[in-house]
């Protein structure tokens, strides 16, 4: 298991390489189990991340991590990608970038029960999150959020699934 200090060093290296390649470090995940993996998520404005951006950051970070030997214990898988359309929101600035988008948030209510809410993000000031949906406005403390992600509802056109239309009788 990596220490908090090692994770911070990896994050620093990933941020340096991403910036050098014209990208932004969005998030980082390290997992151990049957196989160890380091997932690095990068973003880029405008236009988003390309395959070349991911490859360049991957090569640069891989070299830096090998030279510094910061991840002890042998082989691990390094994956560099975009956070995707349905990206997780884990930091205050993630919410700020998601303003106006539809977000699904799981949170712990005042009664201790875990609840889910979906709505357009209208406020993100680091302490409070504000939303709105057809039922009206809703707000909650940033600290009560357990999980959140963007719902890419407005990004992709809605089309019926192939073969789901009515079949003509012969």
C-alpha cells in the first residue's frame, strides 16, 4: 500500500507532466488487489483530451515514475484517460466546472439516511451545492456529499435502440 506522501508525490509528477503536455490533471486513482493499477485522468479546454494527449502524458509519467522509483513492489498498470462525459466530481473545482450540467449526487441527509438527487447544478461555492430540477430548487452542504457525477443527458442525442421500432406485419 502506498503512503499518503507517495500518493502526493505521484500526484505532483502527474500534474507536472499533464501541464507540460497542455492538459490538466483531473483526478488520480491507485488500487491494489489482484493487480495494481494507477489511473490518471486528464482534461483539456477547449475541445477535450485526445488519444495523443493521453499517450504523451502516459509516456512522460511512466518515465518519471520509473526514474524516481516511487511505486515500490514491482509491476503495476498505468492508465491515462479522459474523465469521460459522466465524470466523477470529487473536488470543489470539479463542481465549479460542472455548473449548468445535470448532476447525480448521493449524500447523507440530516437524518443519516443516504439519498440520491438529480438536477442541474446551479451553485458551487466550496461549502454549498445548489441544484434545480422539475421539483424545484435543492441545496446541500458540500461535506454531506458521498458521491457525485455528471449525467451526460444533454450531450448525446436520444435515439431508439436498433430494432426497437414497431415491426410491420406481412
